[in-house]
C-alpha cells in the first residue's frame, strides 16, 4: 500500500486521487480555523508560495475533532482561509483524523510515522506529515513545530529526484 492508493474528498463531494500529487513533495496538515495554531496558515502559505514551482504542495484537511475548533462548513472554511491568510493551496473536505470515522489517508499516515513516544493518534490541530517525491512519509511534526522550521527538510526533499 502506498500514499498514492488513496482518494481524498474535496469540497463539493469531488474525489481526488492522491496520484495527482505523484512526484511532488507534500506537506499534509490537519487544520482548524479557531485554534491557537491557526496563524500557521500564514507559514504554510509562505512555504507553498516559496516552493510550489519546484514541485511542493501543501494539502490541508480541516478537522473539527479537537475542541470543536473547525465548526464551519466548506464555504466558511474556504472564505476564512482566503480572506484571513490569502491561502491558495488546496483545502480538502473536512475529515476526522482519529476514531472510527477517521479518513483512510490519515490512518495510513499515522501508521507510517508515529508521534511523540510512539503514539499513533493525532493529538491536536496542525499536525504535519512530510512526504517525499516517491510518496514515502518521511517525517511527522506536532502542532508546536512552525512551518518555517520545515524549510530545510523540504529543500532537501525537493533536491532529490523522484
């Protein structure tokens, strides 16, 4: 099984095959609009704008599982991200990242990279998974890690041939 075996739900009910991102370095993040970490949208957008022409993408998955900090519908989330942080990277449909209704992609990501002290569950919003051009999940970063701190790792992965 590979990251590219999954489809993800996009706003409006459209499904997107992860194969559309093959050959790119990805940062997959669970997000929320009313969280103390929400300002990280700014840093995520900065990374995206800096590296997108080199084959980098941010994939954001809004999630309401942590403190009900993503209560909005798809349109509200999109408008908030656009108006507040000028977000231009893709926002998936809202997902669960833990529990019996967890999105299959997130189940896979957690199996590939454990969190602190070997934990598998996502602890909070803005947990980040870094994926290389071949679809390997190479790192997991907790919410406290700011997007800018990932720049050097992203640059190393971008330098690698798919």
